[in-house]
C-alpha cells in the first residue's frame, strides 16, 4: 500500500494542505482533525482510486512555534518514560516488601500510595501474587488442619459435658431415688 505524506500549514483560519509527491494536489481544512479526510478525498479524485487504497501521513508545520512544540513534545516523551520507570520501580518495591512479609497497608505508607493501589499492583503482577497468596494446596492443608482442630475441640467439650452429668447421676443412684 502506497503512503502519501501531506504537509499541513496554517493559513489564516484554515490549514492549507499539499502532497509534495503529487504536483498540483492541494486541499484545505478548518481543523487539523479534518485534514486526513480531506487529503483522502483529494487523492482519490486526483488518482481515480478508492479512498482506502492508500495510506496518509500528516506532517503539520507551525514554523512560528517550532521550538515550543519540540520542547513540549520532548517533555511529554520524558514524562511518559519517567512514568514507566516509576511504575516498574513501584511494582518491584511492592514485590520486595511483600516478600519481606510487610503488610499492604505498611507498604502503602512506605510508598505514599493508598492500600487499594498497593493491592492493585500486587494483584497485577504474577510474581507478587506468588509471594503474597498461598498456593491452593497450602490453603487446603490449612483448612484440613483447622477442621481437625475444631473436631477435636468439639469432642473434648462433649466429654466434659458427659463428665459433668455423670457425678450427679451417680449421686442420685446412691440416694436411692
């Protein structure tokens, strides 16, 4: 698929658009968001092809603000990179704190985050989930132990009740009533 590059320059209240690869191909648009559609229509008519048979790349130019635009775009890229670095470092810190047995609330306090955000970070990382959530086999074993302990406790209580009733029964038998 052929790609055409359209150069867009501000001209009064409009964007003047030209395609340098094709001499004499010009169009205009009120807003930059309309530019691609206008270029597609012009190219389709000029080349007598379907509007979806080629790709369009817009190259807007504002020479009066070139430095400011470049600085803003560089700053936005740096911010995206810093955000990614922060996200990675925070996930690593949450993972390490969890491995050390530090609670989510304490990790939140240490990192300046909400406990909910720490929980989201922990649940989104498989490595963190492994260190913070017991395996299914471990949970089942804990459940079995707890159930066995509950059964033993219930048996002891039943024996204690039976033993508590037994002396009063033997006393009644001795008195002959």
